[in-house]
């Protein structure tokens, strides 16, 4: 399991930052997948754009184009499947103060890649929701082939 102090999202909705409602609770590696366990909490607050338009915080969605990025952007790992959440175009409505947990499965990180980012961009109802979780960590050493 790996996470770090930066495991909370940096949300940007047009010019308005959303609160840290989404966090990664665990990063797991299997022989086939890199799995992110994610938790979204509706904090019961309303936020507004610079034009005073209310933005609903009580929704979460994941794009099928979400990905992991590593090696200073030179390597990416594709999204495979999700458990516990439907993908866009569906959004999951989350009642005030309710939490939703789900898991996202990606291609397995190459051996030796231990730090990576999770990124996703969603365009919905004329708003662009971009989120990025930088500097995620998982123990994933290069195998030592020099063993005698």
C-alpha cells in the first residue's frame, strides 16, 4: 500500500478550485494491475464560478480516458476497469456528508517505477473538471537478477 501527503486531489473547475473531496486511500500492485483505492466525500458545501454560477460538489465521475503518468511524463499506463463506480457519461450523485469508495485498475507499473501521477479530465455541461494526484508512491523495486 502506498500513498503520500499529496494524495489529495488538486481540482480545478474553470477558475474555481474545488475542495479536497477526493483522496486515494491505497495504491496496490498485483502481477497484472496497478490499483488505486479512492474515496470521495461530499463535504456539504456549495462553490461558485466567477459568474456566480453554483457548482455541485455532490457528484463524482471517472473518465474512461483516465491514466497514470510516470517517468517525467514519458510513460503512461492505461485505464482497464473500475469497481464501485460507473464511468462517464454517468455521474454518481453523493448526498451531503456521504462517502463513496471505489477502485480503479490500470496497467501494471513497470518494475522500478515507484512514483507516478493519476490524471483525469472530464468535460460535462460546459465545465472542464481536471484532477491530478501528483507524486503517488508504491513500493515497486527492480528485481535483482544478479542473485547467484
